[in-house]
C-alpha cells in the first residue's frame, strides 16, 4: 500500500512539473524525487534511462537547463541552475554535495542590497549575478559533501574526494581532494 501511495504521489508531481517546465523528460526506468524540485516555469530537466535523482534541485530561471545522462545517481544534495548544468552518464554524486552554476548574489553590496526584499516579493535580479555553466563528464564520481563552483568542468572518470571544494577544472581520470581541491594522482589504465 505504501509503495502505491508513493508511486501515485510521484506521478502527480511529475505531471505538475511537466505542466510548468518547458521540458521535463524522465523515462519510466528513472526516478526523480519530484517533491524536492523547485523551479520557474520555462525550465528544462532532461534525465536519461536508469538514473536516480534524489537532489534538492532548483531551476532558477526560465530557460535554465539541467541534463543528466543514463545510469547516473545524484544523491540527496543541493543543485541550483540558472543557466546550464550537464551531468554525463554513469556518474555518481554523493549526498551532501553542493552544485551551483551561479554565485547567487553580486559581490558588490550596492547590487545585492535589495536581494532579501526582492525575495519576499518573489523577485530576483539575475543581471547582477555571475553565471557560468557546469559540466560533469561521464563516469565521474563527486564525493560526499563536495562543493562544485560555477564554471567548473569535471572530466571523464574523474574522482572528487569527500569534502572537496572544486575551484578549477578537473582533468579526466584524475583524483582530486581538499579545499581547494588539488590533484592527488592520475588513475591508471587498469582503474578506468
């Protein structure tokens, strides 16, 4: 009975988000925690086959797009997309991670002074916020509690150690860790 209620709730929320977003494509073989979605009308969420998305995912603006590949797991983390977050296939993102493609606010006080007042009115001035797309390549693994900053590209098969703060691009088949994340080693051919 409990699973029937859960499936019915998920289907209802799927239909709700499909009516709001410009595109919502989630195949039957994938699961999305729809009750954790937030977003503006006109957002896009595209998920590949056999993926599991448990993230608290916010699509901040119309036209913002999140693409997630096949057989990808995104744990209970926080993702916020104002332009583009692209996650490849066979990726694992542990719970507790934070992935934002924007800085949320201007660094200049004069440009962020009205942010709280505007939020209370349901408004946001994105013209003063730095936004840079994020790309996470196929077969990558982003560890527990990691932070991926705007504009970052994580290469194919790269591993981001738990608790890392990724401030620059991560090459393919590289292990990084720390704050800021630094290269620990290259993965050998037999580890790929």
